[in-house]
C-alpha cells in the first residue's frame, strides 16, 4: 500500500479544552434483548490519537456496543459520548465526528469506487466537487487511484475493506470504529488494513476503537478492553492488563480473565 502525505485536517476541530476530552466515552452502558442481557454496566474511554482494541469472543457484546455508539439501537442505560457530545442528546454533533466500518460489507458492488464514495459523501451533505476531490485524495492514499472507475465487485476482499475505510473517512471524523474489519481476509490483506489504520492514528491523530477476536492484531503499545459475556473484565494499556493477569502475553491473559478453554475464533 502506498503512503502518500496525510489528507487535509478535519473540517471540525474538537471544542476548546477538548485535548482532555476522550474521543469516546462509554459510561455505565447496559443493554438487553428482552430477558437476555447483552451488556452489563460497560465503561471505558478511547483517547484521541490512540488505538484501543476491544477484545472478545463471539457473543461478547462487541457488535451490540457498536450499534449503541452509532445509534442503530437506542441506549437503554448509561451514556455514550463522542468528544464530549452525548450521542442521545446531541446526535448530530456526535456522529459528525465519527466514522464507522461495520463487519458486514455495505458497498454497492455495481457502482464504481468513485461512485460509492461520492454517494456516501452526499449523505453527509458534502457537495459533488468537494466529494470528488476528497474521493480522489483518499483513493490515492489507499493505493486504489488506478481503480477509481472500476466496479467494486471486481476488487479483492482486502481492497473492499480499504475502500470502506476510505469511505468512513470522507467527512473527516476524529474517531473511527472498526468491527472485526479483517474477517475473511488473507494474511497480507489483514496486515495492510492494520498498518493503514495505525497510520491514521499516528499521522492524523484519529482515535480508533478496533473490535477483534484475534490476539495478533493487538500490539504492546495499544490500549486494551477485554469484553466477555457483556462485561468488561479488564482495561488499560495492554502491558498492564497482561501483568495484572499474571501472564506473559495477551493470549494467556485473556484465557485467565475469561476462563476460556479454547482460543478465540469466529465473529462477534
């Protein structure tokens, strides 16, 4: 993947004093589907310019949490804030600062790469001329400028994921959520996606929440949240979580914290 210069600064900068405000704050969030409790008093923060891994098995509640953050579901209990904006009380201000890549693919396979991006930009109220400029810039950044006129169905799985990330960045958010973004990708495509997202953190100061069940996607310098059966079992710098679990690595720490008998696998 190419590594051209970072794209322009976001349209909207955080409010005065926002340097101390988390990019994402989850405070006492609980959610139930009828009698089944999917999340129980979940609390953690994602800081600006940081990579936070949300680690959990299938059914841990990761996707439910993403649905609450993005307002696909209404929040039953607790509060979600994006750079200090309550998503329930000020959804417009909050969601303007948020970009999302869901696990299921949501691209229009019969449109070109550029058409997909321009259509999405229109949903954010971005004019066609500006949308075209941003689309070209982002396609160049992810190494797909030469495929701009190609139909999405002609892309590989990894290329589609890179396009979805580019789409999520069109409105220049300050927080990016990715729900199991490497599921179904080969080793090289996975590495490319992870490298690209980590570049967004270091080069553009974006806060990232990366939901995964794969240990090798988590690095020693990351923040880590272990979510299991709807509860946060541990959170903090990965090295601290591992040390407090009395483990030598994140794999062993996860097993000790959750009592799991098998390695994580499958979606969430």
